[in-house]
C-alpha cells in the first residue's frame, strides 16, 4: 500500500517557466510534508517542508501548497532553471518521527 | 561543517554473506536514520535511532539490524544477503529530537549482491 504517490515519473519544462510537481497521500495522520531533491550519485537534499496546519509555504523560488481535503500537495518552482534538473521526492511523516514515507520521485528536466 | 559520512561507498558481496555499513552523522546530530533505495520500491525506511535507542523500525526482515553508539555514529548490518538486497543504503541525521523530517542525507553505500 503506497501511502505517498507521485504519479508523474518525469516532467520536462523550459527554462524560465513554472515547474509543478504533484504528490498525493492517503494517510490523514501525516503532520509534516517535505520535498527532497536528488542529483545522481548524491544523497537527497532537503528542499522545503510544510506543516499540516498550513496550506502554503514559500522559500525563494520554491512554494509548496497543501490541500488537506484532497490529500494533495504540490511543489511550484518559479522560474525554473537548468540547475533544478533532478529527481524530486515528496515525503511525509507523523508524530514527531524521523520515519519518512517517500513517493517514488519525479524526474524534472529543465531545458535551456 | 562536515556532512554525513557513509562508508564504504561501494561494495560487492555474494549471496549468503553479511555486510556492515557505517554512518557518521553531522557533528551535534543525535538522530540517525537509515533508508534503502531500489529502482522498484523507491526510498524505504529501515531504522531510526536517537541516543543509542531504536525509536522506529521499518517493515524489513530480521536480517536487517542496526545500532547507534554513544558518539551518535551508527552501523547497520544485513546478514544472509539475498540478491534483492542490492540497493543504495542511505543514512541521514538530524538535530531534532521531535522530527519534522528535515534530514541530512549522506551519499549512500551502494551494495551489489551477486
């Protein structure tokens, strides 16, 4: 049973445009949601997070939106840059644990 | 500030052998967790340790075990290796006792089982 799902394995956008990565979850007990970025041959890098009591969190070019009623979150990158090309993982956790449940990732390619 | 260090970075074992992977967290981080990454299953949680105590364990067989030392360094062990254990094993550390999931990952140990 996959509690966190990223239904798009890949996404390609033009430099300067918006990238929107989507994630769905099934467990309503999750209280933190996170996005990680991973380059080849490196470990995942934390990007941005959002608490379940909020519906939006912004950090520079990155914004995460949370829709609890739909059990859906999205990551917006504006403007997209070629250096953003990586695999993006959505993750969730509950109850103060460091146990993260990850989606299977979306490979973002930003074309110059 | 040094990041999370994992050793060895690459290793090849044969079925039936055992393996021990090591992780040194960022200085000052007391929480260490381990994840397995495979193409089919993605990133899956193995264990979480805080102050030498296992706080959480993922859905893996008993062949997978771990521990944390008083200096926060951690090891994981896989006994009686199977082909399906071939994966990237990632260690992560955090400074938070109550997690919000902001983990710092190492580069991983890539295990190949032949």
